[in-house]
C-alpha cells in the first residue's frame, strides 16, 4: 500500500493521553498531536484545502504563484503542496519568527521576505501589507489569506472535528485550542458542537493580544496590544476565521508559562511540541479546577518542537528572558561551580 504523493498523508493524527504535566487535574486530558502531518503541523490541513478551493474557484491557475503572510507553518503546508502541484510561492513573515521556520520554507524552494514585527498591520512595511502589494504586482498571483479565507476553518470542520469525535467515541467534553487565525478552533468547535452542543470550547490567548477582551466586552481595545514572545497565537486584529460564537471563553497565558510548559511537554511527557501546545496546556492548568473526573479534554498540539530549538528548548534563551530564575539548579550549572 502506498500514497500517490506526500499530500495524501495529511490528517488522521494520533490522540495521546497526557500523564504528568496535567497532574492534579480531574478528568482525562488528550493531546491531538498534529506534528505527524508531513509538514509537521496542523496547518497542512488548511493549506491544501485553501489551494484546492482556489483551484476549483479558478482563482489559482496552473503555474501560478501563491502569496501569503505566514509565520511558517501555513507556509510549510503551502510550500509542500506547491511543489507537488507545480506552483511558485512567495511568503512574507516577521522578524520574530524562528530562523528554523524561515529556513524550512526556503528548503522547499519558497521565496521568504522577512518584515518588522512591531509595526501596525496597516503600515506598508508590515507582513500583511507587503503580501497584499505582492499580490497586485506579481503576475498570475493568488493570495491565500488564511485569516479571512473560509477554507481555513472548513478544513477543520471537515477533518479535525470528525477525527476528534471518532477518536473519543463522542466522549469529548472540552476542546482547548490556541487561537491565531481562528481556523482551528472555529472549524473544529463548529463540528463538535453540532454533534454535542454541551462541549465547552476554551480559546487560549496571549498577553498582548485582543481576543479575550473582545470576547468579554465586544470592544476592540488597542491598549491590549503590545509585543509578546509566544508564537502562533494571539493577534492584534480580528480575523474573520475567529467565530466568537463557538468559543465559550479565552484564557491568557504568559510568555514564561507557555515557554516552560512547552519544555515540560518534552521533559515530562516525551512529546516534542511547539510553543502553542505549551501555551494551551498552561491555559488548561489555569482553568482546570472546574473539571470533573468523567471529563475528556482534547488539547490541540499545533506544531513540532524542532522549530523552537533556538528558543524554549535552549537554556540560554530561557535564562536571558529570566524564565529560569526560580528554577532549581541544573546538574550542568552545579558542576560549573
Ligand atoms: N499554533 C501555531 C504554532 C500556529 O502556527 C498557529 C497558526 N497561526 C496556531 C497555533 C493557531 O492556529 P489557528 O491559526 O488555526 O488559529
């Protein structure tokens, strides 16, 4: 038995019980490990969906160029699909993103333009603005626009939601997801809520992002916006793919807690996952007191730890940010003394 191309291997990711980091919580916590997708992230699912819907709609034509502002994972999915389907790719990203992520896109032959992080989305230098300009200037170009493209949430409505429902035998009671474009949480939650409207949906947000305040007050508060370290989640605007109606609440997690929990996933569970997985589990721990013994919580682990080797998996990086201040001495530092 074989697959006809790498894209056919996307999806059907495993659900794995967490045993150590969630100690003290009642209920069963299951991680949906999206790193087994061929691009090592959940974004493979929506990348291929966006491309195929654009092909069907006649927006993306043979030999065309795919343009996107992407923090890496969506780019990886798009770049991989572009190789198989014969498209070119130009991505804009920010200087906050891991070098590993940018290098991985270039490995697939994509062109990557790195833009400054700390400018307004409307600023002509922002990665949103640069990708919009390229869309107009590059011939035969199509901008995927993951923030507002409904194919993003649709991929999760059609795949991620049904997979979780079947894997838990319909027993899922809580869905916990880090929110960026909103595609993962909105599509997955919509499907699961249609199956069981009582399922609780908790969105994980960052300090420096607008989602939580907007959900609680209906106000888009610019004062909520400031730079933060956590990658992949939180935004400084409201993407159309965030369906606030299917999300019960947002919980904010600090950069430090997200980073240390990400590291703990490797050290205590043997799961090498990315920063937003750590953020989601840390957020669950903040909210977890309300859980009951029969609850079945599914937490999405969006991407792979290899993309964060220079960050939370690097002791110097953690130390420089003061994230290890209250940690006990490690063997290495004891030996140095
Ligand atoms: N985690 C990571 C690592 C991501 O790249 C993203 C996408 N920005 C998310 C979480 C959030 O997923 P979504 O865009 O579907 O809300």
